[in-house]
């Protein structure tokens, strides 16, 4: 068996290209699965007597999944416009299989999709950051205009940003923004006290820590050019206790690679804003000379499997989907996904959907825990009927995140 590294992502993405170069320089065996080629490549996964098996077919090269001992994946949005329309469903199916396999693969994965879920909720991530021993700024998440104004009066200087994992520009709240605070009623926003000091970006690669100090006149140095501000960057050594807490946070999140945003206050203390589970590290490497790609390639070559994510709640062994119907028995918040509830359903039907594998038929007549987006459930409660298209998971089932019209219903009985 040849120990193989799998690289998955886009060849227009600098971090993937830089990691590929570092793996090549290390002389390691690898297979590249480029998203731009998914219309003609294959990724086959099956479960049999010997467990999870499968094959990657890339550029005519067949690689058994059992030979893959480490993965670097940056699953960006598929370039469907570049595909023949008839090939788009195939490309999407391959992409979905790869992402599902990443959560259950018997390999080192940088990083598993399930481990990156906390980035979708900044308030949840802030709690995990604090648990790792890194202070976080005083924070308010609200859709109430008066609460926001009181928080602003209390702290004097306040910044605001999105609470989701979608990148947003961090801005300081100004008098010009005051007239727009009524818009909070339509969308909650995260406000934080303004922390004076110097930005520090930390990249953790397994147990290694690489820190860069960033000086800029912009509130958000990533967009300094838009504000006419300059950016200066240099490599620094973190205090040992801060470095240890950054490693602890990375482990707490179940990651092998993380980009952690700190700020060093004038008194020498540090606060943490957030942790990026899919950092574009090349920008910092190019401006500081920090050997991040080399460290990442070394990790992939070692291929250690010693830190799998224990918090993974919903994974799939094979691509599967079924149209289910049943009576809601109970409902509760999901333990790890902040936007989801778990409804316990007495399953009455589970019908095939196209050529997808139906893994929910054996559950008919039993109670199944079905993870469902809270916005879809609305006021659903015990005794009502749930109809949706769902996938079998390790804990039960999960309804489609964005169902087509007619594919999701709550019916009062």
C-alpha cells in the first residue's frame, strides 16, 4: 500500500496551490482532485463487510481510499458555469461524496467539515474560545435597537460584524450608522467593545505556532486598501502561555490547521476575536516568510491519525436520501448546531428518491431523531406531521438544509 496525500479544492485558490507545491517539494506521493475537473472525475464510496471502501479516479489515476492517509481540503463553491450543463449534477454529486467522506475518513483530514461547523456561529465560537483560556471582548448579539444603543453608550467605542461564518467587513460604529440601527429588527448583528492595540494573526499547524504582527490604521486590516490605509506585517514570537492556549483552542475545535485572530492590548494582554478553520494562510506567509506551507506539508506527510473529531454528530457513510413522513413526538435544540432543532419522529414512511440509497426504510415504525433547520420547523410541535427529504446520519437523520418547494411540510393533525 502506498501512503497517499489527497489534495481537494480549486487550482485558482492560492492556499491549495501553495500546499501542493510544498507537498511536491517534500517528495511525497499525492493525488489532486481539482474541483474544476469534477465533471469528468469519479469518487466512489461504499460500505461492505470490510467497512468503508472506495476509489478516487483523477486524471485517469485510480487510488483506493484505503491508501489515503492524509487530506488537505478546501471545498470552495463549485465552478458550475464552466461545466457542460448536463455534467453539473455529476460534479455536484462527486463534491457531496467527497465532503461527506471527509467526516468519516480513516485519515488525517485538514480539516473535517464537521469540525468547521462552529465557524457558522460567531457567538458559539466565542464561548469555545473562552473555554480554551483566551479572553474575548465584551460582546452583544441583538436585534434590539435600544440594547445596541445602551451597549454603545456603555463602551464608548464599539465595532460590529456578522454573526455567521460568511466573511464580513468589521467596522466601528459611528454617528452615521446611528440612523440605521432600526434595521436590526430584520437581522441580528454582533457588537463588540473596541479593543485598542495591535493585531496578531496566529496560524496553528498541529502543535506548531506561527504568529504575525499586523499594524494598520484600518479597523479591519484585510480591507485596509479600501480605506486608504497601509498594512505592515512581521513575524513575532508569542508568549508561551498564549501560544499554548492557541494550540488548546485548535484542539478544542477539532482542527489541525487554524487561523486565530488576536489583538495585543497596550498593557501586553491578549484578546481573541475568532478562529478561522479554513485560513488563507498564503497572504501571511508571503508577507512574513513564516514556513506555514512547509509545516502543513510535513503534517500531511506524517499522516498521523491521532486526533479525530469526537464531537462529530452527523456523518454519512454513503450518499443517501429518502422522502420521509412521520408524527412528531418531541422537539429540542440541537446540541452542537445552533441553527438546528432535533425533532423525534415516529417514522411512518421512507420512500426512495431517484437513484439515491434509502437507508431509512429499516427505521419505519421506530422513533428517529431528525435534525432540522429551526426556520423550517417554525411552530412545529408534538402531534404534527413532518414530511421532508432526509439523509440517514450517525445519530438518526437530517432534513435537507434548503428543500425545494413541496419537499418540506409540517401538517397539523
